[in-house]
C-alpha cells in the first residue's frame, strides 16, 4: 500500500472505473498508472486482468479528468492504448493507491512484442561500476523479451520462461518498487540470479579472463563460425569481412544462395555498409529492430560471398544485450543468418541447435533462458518512401491489427503454404502470427499447429469459423478441413491478397487490385498469378489477367526459369527452335527442344497466368539465373540489374498479353542490348500495362482505389513505377505496409473476408 495525496472531502470526490484496451501488459503500464495517480493526488487501484488493465481512481473531479486524459497520451514507450472505457461508480473513501495482484480468468490480455534494449539498460551494460556491467540479459519494463518467452497469460513471471529463475533480494526489491524502472519487469534478472551465457565447443587463441560473450567474440575474430542463441532462435555468425569464414559458412549451409543478413554494432557502423535515408534509419533503430534491406555502399567492408550479385544488403542493429556485447567486441560487422540448413526452420532449443548446427558451427554461444516461441528476424524494405514489411516476425508480432468489418464469431485463418502465417480474430481485432515458414517441412508444420493452439490461448479465441485457401493440396487447407465443429470459409488466394491490403488500410472496398505473385489456386482451378481483380472484402470478379502460358514440367519450371523463357517463346509463336543467345552456355539444344515440345503439347505442363514466372522468363533470356535455388531469385536479380538511367519501354498493352513483349525482348537481346537496359524497359512496360489495365477496370466499375499486392510488388522499381503511373491518372494507390505483400499476408486477408462474409 502506497500513500497518495491528502484525503479529499467525500462530497467533492468522484470515483471512476476505467478499462484500458491495447498493448498494456508487460510494458510498464501499472507503474506508470501508479505514478500518474500520485501526481494527481488520486486514490484507488490498478491491476492486470485477463483483458488488459483495470483501474479505479477516486479524487477531485478535475484531477480524475486530467488523469484519464494522460492515460491515453503519456503512456510508457512500448504501450499502445487503443481505448479507455470509463464508468462513474460509487465513492468508497479510499485513501491510498495500490497496485493490486493480477486476476486470472479468461485469457484476453494483449502480450507485447519483444523490444530492443533501451538506452537506460544499455548504459548499465556499459558501466563498469554497475552490478549489471556486461550482463547479457539486462532488461527493464521498457525493453527485453516478451512474446518469445510467454507461455500463457496473464503476462506474469510464472507464465514466462523466466519462471525457473528466482530473483535475488536486489532484483526482487526493484521488481516490487513502483518507483523503480524494473517494477514488475517480468524478465528482470542480474548476474547473481538470472540466466547465464557460456561458450560450448571452442576456445579462442587468446582466452585471457574473458567472459562468455568476450570469448565468443574472440572466436569470431579468429575466423570461427558461431551458433548464437538469441531472442527468437539461433543465428549463425561470423565476421562479415572475413571471406574465408563467410565462404565456409555458405558451403556448410548447403547450396544456399540467399544473401546473408548482417548485424552492425551501431548506426554509425551500419552507415559504412549501406546508404540510409531517414525512413530507413527510423526502421533500423525502432524497438522492433528489423533487418532493413538497403542499398549497398561501394567499398562496404563485406566479403563478396555475403550477398553475391546483390545491390542491397540486409542490415540490423543489436536488439538484445548479448548482441550489443558480441557485435561491439567482434571488431567488425557480423553475418547473422538464421541458424538452420536451407529450407529448415531455425533452431530455437539448445538440444535441437546442438544436433542440427553441429556440422556448421565451430562453437556455440548458449544461454539458459528458454525460448518458448521460435521467431525469425523481421525484414523490411522502404518501397515508395514507406516502410514495407517483407517478413513480419520478431519485434512486430503479436501486435494486433484492426478488421474493417468486425467478426461476429471468432475466426481462425490458416494462410497459404510457403511463407506461412496464421491469424486469429475476435470482434474487430486480428492477431497475425509470426512468420512460420514452409509448411511442407514436417517440423514447420508442427510449429504451425502448436502456434495456432498457443495464439488461441493467448488471445482467447475459440474459432467457430475457419478460413482457408482454395488450394486443395495446401497443408494449411488440410489442417482447416481437419478442424471439427467449425464453419469453413474458402477464400481465393488473390482475393485474400486484395482483402489483406484493403483491411490493413481500413478500407472495405470495393477497389481494383493488381495482384501479382508466383502462384495461387484460381477460381477455375488453374494457377493464377497476374490478376486484375475488382472486389471488396466479401467477393471479387476477375477483370483481367496476364496471358496464360504453360509451365513445362510443372514445379520444375519454378526452379528452372529457362523453361519459362522457352514456354513464352512457344506461346508467342517465336523462334523457339534454337536455344536463345544468353542461355546457350546453360542449356543444351536437346533439353531445350524437349521442353519446347512439352510447352507446345501441354503434356505435363499446366497453364499459369503468373507474373512472377514472366519475370523469371525474361531474367532467363538475359542469362540471369536460368536455374534458381529459391523462388523469386531470378526476378530479384533482374530488378537489381535494371539500369534506371536508360529510357524506352517495350510494347505491352492493357490486355496484359505479353507475347509481343517477349518477342521484342528476344530481338533486343539478339541485337546486343545489355540485360540492364532490357530489365529497365521490362519494368516500365509492366508498370504501364498494369496502370492501363487498372485504370480501365476502375473506370468501368466507377472506382477510384487501386491495390497493388502479391509478392511481385516487393519489387521496389516495379512498385514505384506502377504507383506513379496510377497516381498520374488520378487514382488512389494502396500497398501493403504492415503486412507482407507476399503470402505472409494471406491469413489476415482470409480473416478479413471471413469476418466480412458474416463469419
Ligand atoms: Zn531497458
Ligand atoms: Zn538478481
Ligand atoms: Fe500469393
């Protein structure tokens, strides 16, 4: 019990009960309320319950008003107040203000996302006189792990993976003191009582009396590859400027060609790697600390094999004290790539990491704070001046999103398959999961199932409606069909992309959508992916699409883009007989002829309208990645190559028939035009044709809004050109920002559709 101001004459006093909705647990909200009540001389109490925070205050009427005002406006940095509901109640004559124990009940609390180490904690970490000097787990109510350590709600220490650590007297005093910045900081810890780090399986040349992180950093300086346990899982780390180490890491990760993410010790170090505008700096230094894809600087001190052929680098800043120490001691930028073999999910338990990463890592930096939910780093890129999330995960999840049309019954949306996420929704709130990954991996499918159960508990959603993709073979569809006693809602893939973007912007539609991606199951059972739709959250019509071509060899045509080049040439009736100029070094005549035959006959060659595959085809004609190791690789390279300085565009009309375009590109390349020029002209042609197609659909439907989504619009050049062209025509353009344009956004779109259909 803590004394408040002087008692107020009961006749003048008011008592108000307030409920605060939003992210208010695990973010220092109760001590904030306590301070605020003291400042305004109010009595009463605050407590966490299963729905958020409940407050009763009593005192002078104007003080109560000012208090309620400040609740909304002055909250702690990680809190996010959506609404304050108030009701006048009977005065009780309370004389003190207390922080009461949490009450349980139905779990409805909003758990916050993991947040990067705050400035105060960082100062302690670096202060030799502080009891937490160089302690890799320092945190407070404003920072530290949250979502990744939460087992259930209400968010209190026993419900986290800190349950096994009993606080020492000093930590307990901080935890109990409402005036302390660690009051009720659930992961509060110190070297005497908290988690510990250690190095397993390696010893640096100069060990001296280094602590665990110091030893790990010395190993990195010696050229070692380290598996590092962090917040949401393991990273594989090495010095980014050590070509031998990076090449070894790449070789051990098995034919992995994706660019490696980097961690720079601080903003200044990041500026030596990439060019950063204000928006990119804001993203890089935000509490979510995502990986930011930004333009690589010539002369960046980074080994060639970090991101071969890429004009961009993915850079992040340290987001845990352990990372701050490690990146600071390592003496240069670090590769920090996810701790897995290609196509596997990242390791997040010690046993799993030791088993799976043993053949990759020379040593391990481990700690004994368990990770409850495996969570990858989030990835963002600035597209058209705005931050766009490409992978929504650690630091961003589980923040809720609104639904423009509230769900009448609780909804589970199962998402797509490759960049899988799921979404639970209740009323006008939706919680989209962290990036789960490729469900065709058995372990990932297991995390998908467990993740759904976890979210259902955390957010008290008992699904009565289950939304899923139309694709009968998606494992997420299979999961949905196995749920018993629910109403199923099937949502077409590209409609879900459209709905996700509309819903994120709070727009119910109708609108026109250009939805371009690799593939999605069409309403007619064929593979769609270059779609002009007109629709709203409930339904849609297909207003146009890219000309259909064959996928010779089915999925093999995705892994081998040269097959798409062949297919497009066959479709265009062009000279498909001989291997084109830039492909001669990669494909022999016999295979080319066989694939041309498949494309012409349609045998083992389903049709597709995929825009992603068109970009693949053009990349292959340019000799860029005739074979890829991950979807989108060739298209990403083609974008990187585009020479924006050249002018001209290919002939590509609003009917989206790309056959003349392909013939023109072939002729251009045969005439010796550089692929960089071809790429720029392709981007302009696709942007122009898309704007034309959308404008035509908008005018015939009498609409003024155009959505650009689907994974292809992660192409920054295409997105910017298309947006500019549409805006020049007076149309309002919406693009995904908080959710990925790729299939990571599908689950939210499905939930928005299910809710709008009266789910
Ligand atoms: Zn802190
Ligand atoms: Zn302690
Ligand atoms: Fe898609």
